[in-house]
C-alpha cells in the first residue's frame, strides 16, 4: 500500500530547524506561543502557565513547539529577545518525603522554598552556559570562514587558536571563572562589543548594541556567582580601617662639635687660666686653686645644655562587612539575575515538568508559590506541567471557594484537549497519499487499479486511527507506528480497511461520535463557551469503546437510572493526587478492586462532575448508542448531514467513507426488545460475531411476531451464515 508515513522531527531538535516539526494543533499551543512571543518582545514582564492533561497528551512536546515558535519569531524583523529554555525537574523542585518525614533532596535545614530556589538557580546557570558556549562556537566559526577568505594561512592559524579557546570556555564555565577571566575569553575572540549571541534587530539604540558583549559578561558572571552559592561554601568579606594620629615635639640643645674629646680639656684649661690669673693678682695660692676648679666645673655644665618637650594624640576605627551569600538570599538575587539575562538578549523560560510524580502536589504547590508568586508570575516566564489530577483539584477549588489563593497563581490554565478536525489534519500531514503524476496515469491497468484502491482507503485511515487511539496523542503516534512498514509505507494491503469488519467497527464508532459532536447544537454551543468541557465529553463518548474492549459480554445500559455509573466513571478518569509515603503506609488495602473496576470514589469526589453536566452527557451517549444500533438510519443521517454542508466544509464526510459504510451494512449494537434502553454487542472487537446474541434476537423476534413455524429454518440459515463469515 503506497501510502507514505512521514516521520517528522521533534521540536527543538537539531533536525527541527531544517525541517519543521508537525504537531497536533490546538488552542492551548496557540495561546502559549502567543504569550511567549509577547514576552520575548518585552510586551509583558512575565507569565505563569499551568499546562495540564492526561499522561501522554503531548504537554512537553506542546511547550517545546511553542518555544520553537518564539525562537523563530526572535529572528524576524520585530525587535525580540531569544527565548532561553530552562528545563526543571518537578521532583527535584519539590522533593518527596522519606518515611520519617525528611526531604530526600537538599541540604539538611533547607526549606522547600530554598530547595526550589537552588534548583531554579542551577537550571538557569546550566542553560545560560550551554547557550553561551553554543553561540560562542557559532560566531567563531563565522569568523574563521571570514579569515579564510581573506588569508588562508592566517585563517588556519586563527582556526587552531579559536577552537581551543571555545573548548576551554566550555570547560571553565562550569567551574565558575572570575569576571576578569570571562572578559579575557570575549576579548580574545573579539566579542567585547558585538557579543557572542546571534541577534537580528534586537537593540533599539546604538549604545546598547555597542555594549552587547559587556552585557553578556555581566549576566554570565552573575550566574556563576549564584552557582557558587548553591554548590559550596562561598564567603566574601570587606574590611575598612580609618586611623587619625597627631604628634607634636619640640627640642632645644646646644653642643660643640668634638665635645667628647675637647670638652674636658677645654674645661681644665679654662679653670687653669682662671686660677693662674687669680694667683698673679693675689698672693694667696689656695684661693686661686679653688677658683680654678670651680670654673672648670661650671664650664663643663655650660657646654652640655639640652631642653626637650613633646605631645602625642591617636584615634583609630575599624569596620568589617560580611556578605550574606547563603541560599536564603537567592529570592533577592534571582530577579536581578533574570533582568541581567534579559539585558544580554535572552528571555528565560522556566519549564517545570514531571510534577505528576510529586507527592501531595495540591497542598505543596500552595506553599511554594505563596513565597515565590511575584517572581514566578511577574518577573519571569514559568510553565508548570502537571497531570489531569492536579488540574481537576485546582479547578474544583477555584469553582467552590470564593477567590482562593490558587486563583491568581497562574495567569493561564491550559488543558490539553483536541478537536477531531485537529486530529484529522495531523494524520493527513503524517500519513500522505502520493499525488498521481503523468507516469502513473499512463501506467498499466493493474497499477491504476491499485492507485484507485489506495485513494479509496486513504480517507478511512484517519477515522480508524482516531478511534483506536481514543483521540489520545501518544496512542495515536503508537497506532501510526504500528501501521508503518519497513519501507516507510502503510503495510496493510489495499482494500483491507474497507472490507475488514474490525476496521469497520472503528470507522462506525468514530463517525457516530463525530456526528453527535457536530450535529448536536446544544453540545456545540457548550463546547464553544467552555472548551475545557471537551475533556469530559471525550471521556464520556469513548466509554462505550472502553467497556466493549474490557467486558464485551456486559449489557450497555442506557436507561435513565444508569446515569450514576457514568458519573462514577468520569470522576475516576480525573485521577487523584499521589499519596505521600506515610499515607501509603497507613492506607487500607485495595486489593479487592481490580484495575478494570476501580473502587468507587468518595461522595465528595462526585461533586467534581455536576449532576446537570452528567445528565447532559448521558443523553448524548445514548444518541451514540442508538446510532450504532440502527445502521440504516445512521447511514441515512450521515448522507443528509453531508447534503447540508458545503463541498469544502471541514465537517463534511468524504464520499469514500460513505461508500465503505454502504458496502458492509450491519448493526454493531442490538436493542433489548424486552427492556428498551439496554443494548448488547453483536460482535467482539476482533470482528468475530457473538452467535448467542444473534440467536437470542431471533427468538425474541419470533415470539413477538407470532410465527414460530419458521424459526427452525431461520436458525439453520443463521448458522450457515456464521460458518461462511470471515
């Protein structure tokens, strides 16, 4: 079967930048991409998104696709920042309990908020370092090519140095180099002014464009400093010493050069002269001798005269400042760091995934967002990816309480749910029917017949795939993968989807579901007013298929009193929060309930689905059952519905699909003539007929028609038909 299955690259992979990824379009993806582009254009300062859905609904892929859309917009003509994807792991952000009650992750003493801040800082540093290294390498490669064109020898020399420079930067970035070291890298590569990031029309003034490299260094050094705080003990101290000292000294002295030698001799000579003079003028030698001695002593005293006077005053002050670099200060540092990253040309987008693996998420999310609400919702762009159970709990609390704290946690709450037409468009983009060319037209009759058969099979494939996957994205991808052969084409033989009863089951049920969705005006209006109501609608409409696969022998009960079973089913589909380890240890055993029939939820849980919504969906489900039990009337309704629509209307059913229904008429469900509102399946899902059901129907018809004489002939004829059936 030469119908090709195209394998598209996933978003944000290297191949996706050369070949665009193909995704199931939805309102959620459009809203997320729109706000991301506005955030990158500085039209909004931040947003907090809650993206929810069943496991496998494509939540992570949807966020990645929105990021790629914003990345493509950043290279357009409008000034825009480049989104910086920062993945965060939910169980690391909110680590689960150990049995004693301590946290698994984080240092002892760290609060939940501090643990979350550390993980946010770690993610920001890793993402920024990765993006800087990637951009650094790309810009260096551009310069190498330019230098090769200018001078081959010079280019080879630059290539060797540049490659080593980029490798060294990658090694050192995770060791938190000093700002001076980072500046050396940018200076050697010539990026101090132009910067390493790729930009197009980003800066609105020449001054900002000239300091692009310096802004990158400021952001990168800030991230490295924050990383040091959470990865080890980091201290910084500043000291200041002020001293004031004053000293005054006055000294007076008289001395004669060489007084040590001549001083005593001079004193003796002076005394001798005085004594000789007195002796010559008087006749008393004793008097003259005493006068000479006294004169010598006095001369010695005069020759060694000294006078000293001093005064001193001193004042000193010492200051010591210790920086608080603990984890507790990260809540003040992170907003500043995000501003620096944005000034460098990057728009941080934090994506918190795997939150469905966090115990007691509904309560623990309140504590974290209460402390970080301003940063999460106003200073950055956060996307929280959760499963359906948290979304239902969040929605129920907002609906039942007057503006609870959760009401302003998230700027947007998105539930991933798709319309049938969005699934059909995706299948057609992946499963491609080759267009006929001149060579095919002029080929043999056998080839032309095969091409015609493929053209008749192709419209049926999307309906079959949608029903087998229950319109669930990951199951749809698996079903498409099952159809793909080794050569990349659909491996089914031509015509099988039109002649096999099992494929006809899928076709009929999916058509019945889509017909009720399109033709019921009340339901269509409700889905337009509340698109998220589609999650309950899908669950209700596919409940028949799930029951058929699990217990094909059970009755399909559509009597009025059976609506309570649908309500239990819808509430069970919503799921519930994971219990903590302590709660699991004390929870009663639930082994008496099987996976196919889970324990009924508590009465309070039933309030998650209002009685009015449940009754409305039950009536729609009864319409689907009636269509499956009246094949002739069903085909007639489809044809009349098609006649009302325009030829190119997306709700119009392709003619090959209607032809396939006409080629194999049968009732999938059988009414219970004894009790209206009850049905039984005429076939197993494999295509094998349920003979006892057919015999029972024949007996009922005979009893009511009053012609038992012909019953034996009908029984024999029925058995013969069963033997001939494939």
